[in-house]
């Protein structure tokens, strides 16, 4: 059998096979100064990206930024899908999509740990489970369409409404 190949040094200086370091893994919180979950607002941009706001600052975050990807596949894992489900349903989760009640609790627990690590907030990001209601986030979940519509000038709003591209109020 031939001898093993020597390990190569990467251009970045990282060790081969090392996990890339992103914002959540560096130990620094995403936002300095965020003390409670109520200070944060989450907005689902698309299936892979969240916009998180704190005061007048905002950051686009992916599953990798939050440490919610598979170690080998680098694809979003179940806790990130659960976070996106919370964002799609205005901060509530009541579903069997993640398996049994036990499997859902486990996924929620993994999500809780990753969010605490990423944002540096020790408090629980979720309220207690309420029978018949499900879980609810402590952080705010913002509806993206309303957010974009509020930013329009009155003239732009009128043009878009006449063209049928905007919901009428």
C-alpha cells in the first residue's frame, strides 16, 4: 500500500478539514448592544436569507452565518428550516412538519442554542409552549411586503396601485 499523501497548506492559512469560521462561530455576537430578544426583528428575505434588525442597524444572515448548516454538506439543517417556519407564520410554530413532539422539541432546542450563541443573549428566544397555540418567538417577526410598501413615496404607491402591483389599503 502506498504511503499517505502529505497534507497541503491552504492559501487562507487554515488547516485542511477545518470548519470555516463565520460570524456566529467567532464568539462575537451579531449585534453589539442587543440585550433582550425583544430588541431584535427578523424578516425572511428568501428561502436562504434572513434580515435581522437591531435599532437602526441590520444584517443579512444565512444559515451558515448562524451556524445552522450541516458539517459536511454545508446545507441548511432542520433548525434553520424551523427558524424560517417561525418567520413565515408571524413568530408562531404549530406544526408536525419536524416529526413527533419529541423531535420538534429537540430541533427547537438546537435552534435555541445556536441563536443564543449567535446573538450573545442568554435569555430564551422562545416563550413557553402553549397547548393549542404552539411556540412563539420573543423576537419580532416582520412581514416583508408591508415593510417594503411602507418605504414607498405616495407617488410611487399611487402608480403601483393603478398598475395592480400593490395591495390597496
